[in-house]
C-alpha cells in the first residue's frame, strides 16, 4: 500500500498544475473496519475550478489506514497508508489498475485490463481531484 507522500511525489507536474481551487463537500467521514484493519474513510464530492476543467462533480473515497508505526492515528501525514478512488474518467482509464496493483485502490469502474496506451508503465499516482483533496487534508491536519 502506498503512502500519502509516495502518491503525491509520483503525481506528474501537469496533473498537479490542474489541481487548483477545489470545492469539496464531505458526504461522510467515519472510522470503520475494512478487510480486518481499522481505517478512517472519507467520502467526498469534488469539483475543481480551472480553465481546463469541465466543472463536473466526481465522487472520491480516501481510506486512511494511519501511519505505518501507529495505525490508530488517522490524521493525514506523509507516512499515512492510503487507499483511494475517484469516479473521474482519468482515474478510471489511467490509474485504477496501476494503483490496484500497489493495493492502493480497487477495480470499480474500469474493466481491469492493463492501460497499454494511457499508462503503459503502470505509474501509480493520483488524478487532479485526489491530488487537490489530499493536499487540502494534509494542510488541514498540519494544524492538529
């Protein structure tokens, strides 16, 4: 499973640049048990305002398994182990399979085939919606 720091560091610069001014609305934020592990799951709706953005809302799920040395602490820290998902087409066709192979996502929207054209090297990173959201949560939890 990839950490928050790894996901952010692997995200290409062009994706980072499109992740400006997110409007986030939290649908649900709760602690739960998934696959025998405790996690903080955040279910969000995200819209980005940018010149290239369509303005469409996408649903995001971020499941925080905590830090590798202390899974009970569910603040977003660079060492937090994350499972992520976004309903945007970019995530579906570029990233879903690559992140699933790293156990940081699951196959929901794609057919599970390897992305031979869109991401042939299977680079695990996040879409602009998840990038903007993770940066927002990381900055928010720094004050705690």
